[in-house]
């Protein structure tokens, strides 16, 4: 244990404070204490804090909490514990709190590096002296790291020099970027058919990737995760994208479509592509596009992201564009913000344009899977500002039109100056035959505001009766601040991207 991982007894005891959270105290089956007299055979002793290896962490069945337990230190008067997220060390979850049992229950979130600190307290009655040093234990909820890439690296060259291992064809490999690190992408970074997550190892202090060539792009033909990273994409032209399907798949065995099930041939990505908790600046082209590659992704999730769109020329396709050869069967955008600067002179034609056929039409007529196949398009708790404002359309997807197996969900979103060629709900549903079917569509608590302060006519597409026709009172859109007014109805109902709630 390094010296910096311990706190001395005088330092801790001088700042004894009870924690601000409620601790669920555990009990010890055999603790050396008599329940009635609270005595121990250990007297006149110098005590030690529990050893790091003896501190056990147990995760609840729902994964939302964890119990930290340790063996009893005989003759102790209790324990002084602290617990915090190393990415946010100024806000302790448990601060110098006294525990008289031998376990505590604390919150657990995904992808956090926690630290637990414990100091054994003395017992004056038994003349036992407390431990001089506390023990610190790191508790990480990140899935295991395969390799860490040093700051300052150009990523496309690095992955050529450090090939992804063959086992990534069937199991995810997590590549970590250093907290606050600077990275560069000079060319296409192609994960091909390998399962890769690229992430910062501290979700509170993102690494930054700067695209430095018009060809820069991250491509995949397999399950992929992109998490806790900031991107600068200013170099990308209007006919390229931040992410795309791989142009060619060189290792297709792990993800080739089975011709006995599908009419269509190409690459198949059955597990989700997830882009989570990232910030994107200066996106002048597509956010995701199919790269004219015949690839079918079953699910794509974009969550907790901010995407600043800055097209320098009109973008004929969409922010999401799979109209040349690829497929996204189920797309969900949630808890996110997509926006263009108010003074932007050019625009995207579509937010999402998709072509070709969708499930179940991809399956051969005799495939059992055909009977239950469907696709869903979902926008949930998002803020969209000044996107597809120049005679653009929110959606265009002939492959889904008129199908009873297509489902449409748009809830708790704020649209400002979007989809001026027809209202947002109309273009979202694309005039499809099931637009008036409660079975296929879900609308709730959306705002469709024009740039003149009036509101779009939902044109009998959003018939939920929940439309919010009230100004959300954005704080400073020109500076990318979409905090809504505390007195707005949107604030009361918690709509839009949650990061902007007052």
C-alpha cells in the first residue's frame, strides 16, 4: 500500500464528522464482543486497521448498491470510514463516519472508480489504542480494462501497432484512454468485426479525441462502445461521418448473416452499438452513416450525449444516415442534446434518413423469427435546437413506412426550430399508414416550438393531448446553454435533456 493511500489517526480524528448519508450497519457473527457487556479479551493493545485484502465487496442483485464488509478487529471501539468517487473527490458519499458494526451499504453506479477508507478506533475502557494508519481499498465498477492507451497517441497508428486480439471476435475488449488525456485520429480507425469499447477511465474527466484528417472516422462491423470521451470533429466534411459501418469486413465469420434465415446478405451486428456520455463539437457531416456498406445493426443507442452540429455546407443526408446500403433496425436517442448554432447558414436535410427494407421483410418466409420481428425508433428526454430548420425533415425512412411491425416513440422531448418542412410529429411518422394507431405510436409531453415563438401544428399525428405549448426559456442557446426556465412547464414535467433541468 502506498503511503498516499493512508490517512494518519491524528488527521482523521481531528476532522470527525458524521456522514451525510444513512449507513446500513451490518453485524458480525463472531466479533469478540459480549452482547451484554460489550467486552473483549484484547486489552492494552495497539490495534491495526483491517487489511485491504480482507475487505469484501458484495453487489446487490439489481446492481444499484454494494455492501462493504471487513473482519472484526477485536478490542476496537468502532471504525471510522469514508467512501467517495475518485472522479469527484470533493463530494464524499460517506465522510468520516463512525461504524460500530463491520459492514456498510453504499450506492453503486456503473463505471465509477470508488475508494473506501477505514480506520480502526481505540477503546479507552479496554486501554486499546486506535490504528495509526487507515486502510484504503479501490473499488471499480468499470468492466476490466484490456489495455490503456497513453495520452498523446494517434489512435489509428496505435491500433495497427497493437492489433486487437482474436478473442475480441466473441468477447468485448475494453481500451482505456487516460483521464483528461489528448488523442488524435489521422485516418480511419476500423474495429472491423472485433468487439471493442473505447472509453476514458474516469467518466468525470473525459479524454479528448481530435479528428485531424478528412478521412478520420471510427468504423465497426461488430458490437461497439464509445464512452466518456470528448470529440472535436471540425475537419470532417459534409459527406463524411464521425462514426460509420466498416467499408469492408475482413473477418466476417463471427458476424455474417445466415442465409437460411435472411433474404439479405451482408454483415450482422446483433449486440448493441452504444455511444454514451460523450460530447461532440464541430460536427459538420454525419454523426453516424452506413458508409455504403451492407451492414445490419440490430440496435444502436445514443445516450447522455451533447452533439454540436456545425455544417459548412448543406448535408444532403441526415445526422443519422443509413440510406445507401446499411440498416439500423432499432435506434434510440435518449437524454441527449443535438443543436446547431442559431446563426448557422446551412443545414441537414434530415435528422434520420433510412432506406431499404426492415424486419420482418429481411427474413425468409419460412424463418420462425419472421413472425415476431419488428423495429422501433425512439427519442426520449432529448433537446433538439435548430436542426433541419432550413426546409428540412425530421425523418425519412421508406423501409419502415406503412408497416404494422414498426413502432414509434417520442416522449418528453423539446424541439425548437426543427423540421420546418412539415411538423416534427408528421415527419417523425413519415405519413405512414399506422400513424393513427395507438398500437404503433407513443407521444407524450413534447414541445414543438417555432423560431417565432409560436408552435407547430401536429397535424393529427401527435394526438396524445400532452403537447406543451410553452416557451422552455433556454438560458443561452448561442453559447450552447439550454438550461430551461425554473418556472416553465417543461421544468415542472422534467422534459428535455435532463442535464438542462434547473
